[in-house]
């Protein structure tokens, strides 16, 4: 039974998991949907009340009947690398590929339907509240008046993109920025703005979830730091235990969101409270594993390679 990894060709994080799978003798096929059609070939047959499908990549053929699990890592846009790409070709290729994969009796990390919903930041915040996380007061609005009122109420607020950092080099991008009530809010009318009360933090927390296993890492923040993803600091990521309350909330969140993998970002304040910032259903973990030694890639490989009835290893939080 084969593990299918949908990701781009240059993906170091996926490389780490592929190496783990090879060590266990688990067959792996790696496919970037952008290479279909072209480098990859697919075929799906529906006849006599039955179904079978095949993928071929570099001479390696995979039957849907032999597909164990699918890891939606960082797939490219279907048809993007074709000789003559077009929106029509992308739509047709997506229909063919994902329609066929949905027909297979395979486990997903994560299912596309759940992944699409999990990307919606307003929905994330609602689920975070219901799961018992501490969530900073937040507003999404296209009203300059409401944005100004929010800033006046909370004084220091952060404005950031709801959809995350854009790919490539876009003409317009919104960096995470700390602003005050004297800012010019007129631009809010041009597009939805996400405003959130600023949490003065002493550390950033990245909590990676693989099935039921939790791996938390902490990095001391610089004074006044707003976005822990950018800027060099003298501090490194260190493995830390997962507080019991946070662990319960994480499992509640994953159950509602129907996710097998997720990367949570928290801001730890001076009182030690972990404030929920976001949950990335496809977040990176390679940089955390390299600095902390946490066996995250091993956990992903185990999840992908196990059969539906297999028992999982005992939970470890470090």
C-alpha cells in the first residue's frame, strides 16, 4: 500500500517525511498536481458498477486500490506546468485528479474539504472560542468608523492579512503591523481589514499536531516584537510541555475542524497565558524539528503509513 504526497518538487519538509517512510519500507509516490498533464499521467475507469484509477509518475504506476493515504502538503495548481496552461485546463485537471482521489478508500492529511474550511480566519477564531482558547478581541470590517472605534477601545492593535502571507511578489501586500487609534483608517473601505488587540508577548509558541500527538516549541520574543515569523533574533526554538488545558482545547479544535494535522501559533504573555493567533492546517514544521529535535516528521510518516485499524503510539508532548 502506497502513500501519495501532493507537493511541489522543492519541499524540504516533505523530504524529511519521505526519508522516514523509506526507512520503514513504505512505498511512496510524490506528485505535484502542477505537473499534470505532462510529467504525470492519470486514468480513471468507471465500468460495470466498479471503479479503478491509476497515476503514473516517472514510470511508477499507482492504482487507487493500492493507495493507503494522501498527504496534501503543498500542492501546486493543477495544470500550471503544462505547455499551454489556462484556467480551463486547471479546472479540468482539478476535476480529474481530485475527483479520482476522492473515490479511493484512502486516509487524508488533510481532507481538501476540511482544509479549505480551516483556512478561513473568521471561522478559525470562532472554533478557537468554542474550544476554550484565550483569543484576543478581533474585528473584521470594511467600515473605517468601526475600525477606528475598535482601535480607540483597545489602544494598541495589530492589523494583518486574514489570508496569510501572499505567494510570490505581489503588487499589494499587507504586513502585520502595530498601529494606534490615531492611524488613518480610511483605507479599510477598500478591502476587509483584520484588527486584533495587541498582545505584549514574552515568547512565541508553535504547537504542531499530528493525529493525537502534540509537539510544542517556544522561542523568546524580542521586546515589542509583533510578528515572530520575521526578523532574526538571538533566541532559538526550544521544546516545551503542552499544558493540559491547551491540550484539551487543541483536541477539541481538531475534532470540530476534522483535521489530522495542524500547526497552532500562540503568543505567550507575561502571565504565561497562551493567546491563540491562528491555526495553519498546512503549516511548516521542518524548522521546529531541526532546532528542537522533536520527531515531527517521524510522527507524520507513522500516521501516513499505518492502516486504519493500527494502534497509535503512546502520546508524547515533547
